[in-house]
C-alpha cells in the first residue's frame, strides 16, 4: 500500500509540473504577443516582469523555504517510525524542491562585476524578442530560436573547444534545412520583422555563451545569477525610462488597455516565475529526454494556439519546414543528453 501511494504521488507530481510547464510556456508566449499588440512599451512590461521575478526569488529564499522546511521537520517528528515512504517524506512533497530551487549563496560584489555584461545581453534579448513578436508570427520566433541553438553550438566549438558526435551534427543540419524551408515559404515575412528576429537570435546566442562563462567563473547558484540579472536589469530599465521621460505616456496608455489586456499583462509576471519552478522541479524527478520532448511539444502547442488566436497564415510547405526544424531541435537535445551520458 505504501509503495502504491508513493507511486501515485510521484505520478501526480509529474502531471502537475508538466501541466504547469506547458501552461506557463504557452501562455507566456501568447500573452506577451497579445499585450504588445495593445501596449507598445516593452520596457515597462519587462520592468514589471523583472520586479515580480526578483520579489519571487528573494522572497522565496527568505520566507518560503524556511516555512516549508520547518513544516517538513514538524511532520517528520509527528510521523510514526513504521509509517513508510508515503508519510513524513511526502507530507511536504515540495519542501526539498523549493529549498533547492530558491537556494542562493551570499551576496558578493565580485558577482556583480561578472553579471553586468550578461545583464545587457539579457535585456536586449528580451526587448528584441518582444519587438519581434509584434512583427512576426510565433512560428517564426520558434524557428529562429532553434537556429540560435545551431549557432550556440558553433560558438561552443570555437570558444570552449566542445566536441560533437555525429548525431549532434546531423541534428544541427536538420535544424538548418527546416529553417530554410520555413523561411522560404513564410507568407507573413517582412523585412523589419526578420531584422528584429535576427537581432534577437544573435542576442540569444551571445547571452548563452556569456552565461556559460559567468556560470563557470562565479560561485553562485543559477537562481542567484538570475536574481542578479533581474535586479540589475530592472535598475537599467528604470533609469532609461526615467531619463527618456517615458513614464507619463506609458502610464496613461496602460489605462487605455482593455481589461483582458491588463489581466494578461499581470499574468505574464506570474507565468514568468512559474515556468522556472516547473522546469527546475521536473529536472528533479524526470529524465532529461522527457523534459526535452515536453519543451519541444510546448513550442508546437504555442504555434498551434497562435494559429487560432492571431489567425496566422501558414502554408503546407512552411508547416513542413517548422516541423523539420522543431524535430531537429529535439533530436539535437536528445543526442546531446546521450553524448553526456556516454562520456560519464
């Protein structure tokens, strides 16, 4: 009975976090595009999202984790000695996950020096992404994100001397072919849109490479680095909006957004934090391959939802290119996981 209960709890956790991961990922993409169609102030949107993220991460590390850990300790004391795996450990099933997710090492000035360059690439990546979403379809953004994976791999090869196995190289070629087929048949392509999505792709590549360097060189957790990024990014955006006198018009125009638009604005702040928790939590008890498949399925679902929400024009040829590109991205992720496992 204890084993059956433990298995049921594990299945429930998997379903919950996979659902949260999908919901957060899809809604973040769709709502960002919807908000930007009504409210052309990406810096204000990012300020709100960054503040929400910082409050969430810092608040979690200071208040949420101690609460859950204390509750877990109390439950362990109350649990009978022969209760089995489904009582004390499962009484607070998220305590361990939350404590690891919110864990940050002490603040250090040295960390800031390393995080300053990545803050600017991070901001430009987010700003260019929001701008691109207003000019191109969600499918185009998804394709270019996979193209970014290709160029990050090239950067890894030349900058970090990373070696690739044949399956990884084949997967990268599949991404390239799929992207070319899609772009050639993209019925909604515009010069301005493709310029912005290309700039966003370069920002993603640069941010990924710098982030790897920073992660290796500073003694801080991923959540801690994220907190630095969002804090510094918020300060930069606040200064920029203040010195360009952007508060008056942005606040006035926010009041003109439809109630549904304002609600989606707030939801992007929520989903921006829940997607991180879902992804981290899945990494605790699901295989990397399963998470990779889920992530690529989320991209596909985002494209399908955007087709109905935004009446996207998509041809059979561009659909084939999109599927090839997403499949290549999935194949590359799985091949990379297998290569790491083979190396031990």
